[in-house]
C-alpha cells in the first residue's frame, strides 16, 4: 500500500544521510564510556543517537512506501540556484569578514544578493545595500554596541573624528 | 508585598527600561507581521544582540519582542492571508475574509483590543499561579523532571509536525546537540572528535539562528516573486459596544489560552485553534458565518494566543520547562544572562520574577498603543519586496551569530544548521523539538543521572519509583498516551467508538 503524500525529490538521499549520521554518532557515543553504567556520561548520548537511528529507519520505511513526486524537480523545487548562491554568499561573507571588515563585506553581500534576486538597476541595488548597511551599522554597532571586525575601514578613527567634530563645536 | 510592587514597577519607572520594552514590542509587531518572518525568528535574531547587556535591559527588550511578535503575526493573517506565526493560523480564517470585504481596519482593531485582554488575563494568572506552582515544584523528584522534559519534547514533536516519528527524531537530535562538549560531571568529551573548539559545546545561539533564521530565509527564496496584496485600511479603534459584545467570548477564550499555554509543549497555536473551535460551538447565530468573516472567529483565537503567553511563562519560570520553541529560546537567553528558571528562581530571585511580570504588563500596554496606531506605515513595511528583505534577514542572522562570542566558528555552525534546517523543513521535519531538545538536554541528562544513581543504577527500582508516585505515574502515562495516540491501534479504537 502506498502513502497518499508523494515522496519529494532527494528525500530518500536525505533520509539515508540521516541514518548514516545517526549510526556514526551512536558509535561515537559508545566511545564515551561504553556500557559502563546507566549514569555514565555516555548514557544519554547513546540513548538519543540510538533513538535517532531508529526513527531514521522508521522514516525510511515510510518513505519507501510513498510514490515519487514526478511533478517536482530537484533543481527547481529542492535546490534552486538562489538557494545555492545564498549558501555560497554566506560562506564567502564568513571568509571575508575578518580581512575586509564588517562594512565592505556587508555591502558586497547585500549588493550581490539584492542585484541577483531583484534584477533591478545597479543604482537601486547600490542604494538599497548602502542604506541597509548604514541602518544596521547605526542600530547594532553604535546603539547596541555590537563589536564587529574593522578590517580595511578605519572605523574607530572615523568615529573619533566625528566625535571630535561635535565635541569641538562646544 | 512592597518588594513585589517595587520590582513589578521597575520597568514602568525606569525610562531606559520603559523605552526598551516599547522598542522591543514595536520591533516584535513589525517583524512578526512581515510574511516569512516568524516570531521565533525575530526573537532568536534580536535576542542575540542583547547578550553583552546587563540582565534587566536585556529582559526588557526580549519580553517586548516576544509579546509584540505573538500579536504581529495576526496582521499579515488579516491583510495577506499569510499568518505571520503559527498562532495566527486561525486568525486568517475569518480575518482575511473581513479584509476582502473592506473591513481590514476593523479586523485589526478588534484583534488588537482582544489580544490586549487576552494578554492581561494571561499575566494575571501567571502572577497568581506561579508562586504556588513553584512551591509545589520544589517537591519534584529528579525522575519527575526527567519525565517532564521527555513529555515537553514529545508534545511539541507530535503537535507541530506531520509525523510523530519525525518529531521524535528532531527532539533526539536536539538532545544530542545539547550534549556536545565536556560532560560537566565527569569531564568526559562528548562528540568533540578531539577538537578543542568543540569542548565548550556548540553555541545555542548559532543553532537557533541557523534553524529559525537562515533556514526560513532559504525557504522564502522559493517564493520571492510572489506579488504583494494591497488592502484598504478604514476605521481601526473598535466601538465600546463591539468590545462589550465580545467580552464574554474573550474571557472564555482567555481561559482556554492560559490553560493550553501552561501545558508543557503546547503554545499559542494550539490555544488559538481550540478557542476558534470553542467559539464555533458556543456562537449559535453569528452575524456572518464562520470562515466568511465572523468577528467571533477573530476574537477567540486572538484572545487565546495572547493569553497563552502568560500561561507559557508558568512552566517556564517555575519548572524551567519551555512551552514551545519561542519560550525555549527565552529560557536559553535567561540562562546566558545568569538566571536559572525553575522552582528555585522564586526562592532565590523572586525580584526577577516580579520584574518579568512587570515587563509583560508594560509590553501588553505598548502592544495596544502600537497596534492601534501607525497602520499606514505598517502597510508599507509589509509590502517591502522580499528580494530586499531576505538578504537583510541573512545579514542580521550572520551579525547575530557572530556577535555573541565574536567568533566566525559560530557563523559556520549557523550556516551548517541553517542548511540542515532547510532540508528538514522541506521534508516535513518540525524544528521546534530540536530547539526544545537543545534547551532541555542538560535538565534531562542531570536528572536522569540523579534518578538512576539514587535508585542504585537499577531500572526496575526506577520503574517502581515511577509507578508508586502519583505525579511520576501521571507524567509517565501522559508520555505513553502520546505514543499510543499516534499508533494505528488508537485510530482503530476511535473508529470503533464512532
């Protein structure tokens, strides 16, 4: 008998990954203290990972009963280009944050994604990205005092100069 | 008594704290109202910026965001037929038809006033019940806490997703993530794979922002080109006659909201649906049929989901057990600020409890003020294109994950959990149990070990303790019932009765 909801593209692969990861983690949990005692440091990790693996198998059984969804395509409904680009963009952001600093990295990140997603003019994308970075900077860096890497922009000197400008006017 | 009043009034009398509650409520309403930005996402991203603050300002902002976010979800449910939060699903059933009839302003007005009533009832019950629940909870045995933790995860798992097995998997995964690092009792390494960076465990914030911020933003990328819907906003403030007419239903729905909210694992979404069902049964002759724009269909769920906020704070503050994913995040944040929600909080730091009650009351008042004003600006915010909004959410997520420990490792963890959460959402796994699992991991682990050690490492002795204690037995039976109710056997019993 087949289940009513069809199986989505890639669901079986994800399911197998879940089972493999759970079994690996169970093996790792066993390595903590073996079957030493019920109160050992490894007891709860072993129980939880065994439960994960068991659930993974039950989900697999359910998935195998489902008929595949032929109307959906993996490149359109599961991993479309914007999702892949966004994952790459976040990774690039993390890599560039320390050397370039918060302001240029955030500007490039927003500019790239906004231009790509909206398909609007460069002027719009540059204005939207610059405005957003300015707003986030004021709210989080200046008001909430969140520390972010300075990188190539001499932020503290600029802020000191602005402070001096207003302080000097007194 | 004077201490209670003094601590309750702190957020009202301190201008800085008052402004933070107002700011949080305002941000919560607007973020919670934007389609695709849930209250969980809003709370998880914004809370991360408060970790370097003192405890009182941080709590003031967090509570404002929470209260505003729960209410904000109703706005898009009415205007766009897209609930901003699961608790606003029932609101859309009658709210959107009202908007289509050109009564969006009235619908928003009724929603706001009734949410205020509901919120108030929830807070009063919290203030009245929490001290007694806490006094009772001091007598809980470790096995009771263990069972309560299991019950909470199971309830969220069984109610929030399409499959109990997937819910249990997600909860177990959360427990596993929460156990990563050095074991606090024996200093054994758990899932660290020899990496010193993992000995302190994985940042709860990175998991939370990844699961709720990044994964939700990635899902939203599928529907970026969805065109916005524009609504005409007319009169907003409801007449006194309207309020008086729906007050009895509002009070009944508040009672449902508080009770459902107070149960571990059940939150505003279930409370709202149950109250909607109740309204359908008790309203014999509605002016407009339910599902076509009945005002009763708006009053009941909105009162209930805001009453559930106060209700959800009862197990959270007195037992340390979160009611849903948002309260799980709140508990995590309170831990980071050095507070330990649980029965001892009322004994050791009662002032914090009354301060929190004060913040909730203030946030409820601000919710009423902001809810009835600034609708024109609000409509513009809701119409903001997703192509601009999603990159902004992602940037805020990255900054939030980085800011907690000034660590890029946390950004990578956030991305990893974001991608994992994205696939889990696509394939029907609910993420609420993961966060609940992470939060409850320590509680479950500690109490399991205490319970089994006190029973001399003997499972039969532990089981004997469970079946001979009325409280433990009740909790144990509840756990068993959740499993049985999801089996074909239960379906057969129900069919047989019908």
